[in-house]
């Protein structure tokens, strides 16, 4: 996702918690952003584990996995053979967050991540294919915001952090 960036803001009524903070020097935005980053990583890991987007949309099964499942017998434990987007686990293992006092950023340096996150046309002129959207980073389909369920989780973490530092 080189050259791309995602920015979003959180809205909510934090006034009560902020009023309770007597000593602003106790706010450690680096710590808070690390905690938010851990939530983003957890949400992304869950997407790969369940083959479901952070918004709750089941990923379309890839052609590779469909072929594997057609050739092999079902496993005795009932688990399906093969998982979409996890042939080598390179993409899954490349997801990382970086947090500092100013921001938390989740991303990957895997070049094919964008086409899987947002879907679209891929390939050369004479052999183009349509890759369906299989969102794993918790952003909306247009990439401009965090999905509402994850936003609620992040907002809850911010509220908890403000309560901790304010002594509420």
C-alpha cells in the first residue's frame, strides 16, 4: 500500500472524562495509540482467521481454494481444506501497526494487498481478472473511515484510557 494513507477521526462525548483529568501531563498518547494499534491488529488477525471482513462480510472463496476443496476429501475434524488469502501467509504476516504520540498506522508492504482489500481488475492486458473485495484492514469500502463496529471498540478503549488517567 505504498503511497496510500488512511486518516480518520473519532467523535463522541469525551467531555466528562476530559473534565476529570486534572494533570494533562499524565496523558501518554503513545501508550494510547499502542493500545489502539493492538485492537486494529486483533481485528485484522480475526479477519484472516475467520475469512470475514472486519465489517462482518464473508470473503468470497478464491478459485485456488475451490479447486483444492474439489480435489480433497473433507477433514475428519470438519474444518474446510484451504483458506482464501493464506496460501503462504505472507500477506497475513506482513500486517503491522506503528504507533507514536501523534498517530497509529496499520498497513503492509505487500504489493498485492490493495487489490485484495478493495477488489478490482488485475493482470495484464490480455489476461485480466476481477479480484473480489476481501477486506482485512478495518476500513470502509471506500477506504476513508474505520468500520463502525471497530470504531466503537476504539472509542471504548479511548474512554477506558481517559478514565484510567483521570482516576474516574
